[in-house]
């Protein structure tokens, strides 16, 4: 687990009936987002893993509020992991006495939420405007022109070669 300077809370869902690789597709959508925004994203995500992941994030937020007394408005999804759980093996009958093995994969989903202070919007805006002013100054500075290239030498035509040979 990661240790940070921010207060955090954890929630784990074990033996979730979905493969870890499919869960990771959805996890990548919500990593680093606020809890509120992550739950909105998962509410509209069509993937099967979005429902159990939303439950774990909501549980982690509830743990943060009840156990640690953190403000739910400042919670951010800091760490999300989907580890492989045990795999149940099943048999699927096929033609001519054959059987294919079906693997029913499970996963363990871990969510850590942190209470981060709200960013000052004005400082972010001023940083953006400072960057824009710097790029404008660079654009207005006169650019040096490259020296003109010499014109390519004219190729000798058939008539010129005949005159030269006479």
C-alpha cells in the first residue's frame, strides 16, 4: 500500500466475479478523480465491472467519513487496484467426446481514497494565463528568416549540347 501525507481510508471487495483485466479497463477511467465524479462515470459506464467498482468506492468513502471523520466533498480516488483472485475451472462439452476447459476468473478490488484539500481555482487560472502570455510573447517576437537558397543550375538542353559540339 502507498503511504501519503493525506488522511485516507480503504475498502476491499474480494472474490468479485469478473476478471482482473476487465476490471482494470474500468479502473483506469476513475483513477485520480474525485469520489463524486468517479461514481458519476461508473453510473454510465456500460462495462460489467462498473457496478462492483462503484460499490467499493462508495464503501471507501463511507469508511473515510465514519471511521476517520473526513469530509466526503474532499475525497479523491488515490489508489485503485484489481488483483487476480482464484480461478474456478469448469468443463464445456464439445463434439466427438471432447471437452474444453472454461476458466471462471475472479478478482480482488482495492480502493484507497484520500482527503485532499480543494485546489485554489484562481491560482490554476493565473498559471494558465501566465503560460498563455509566455506563448504570445514568443509568437510576437520576429523570427529570423533562413538565408535564401541558390537557384538550381539550369540543365543543358538538347539544342545547347548540339551547338557546343559543332
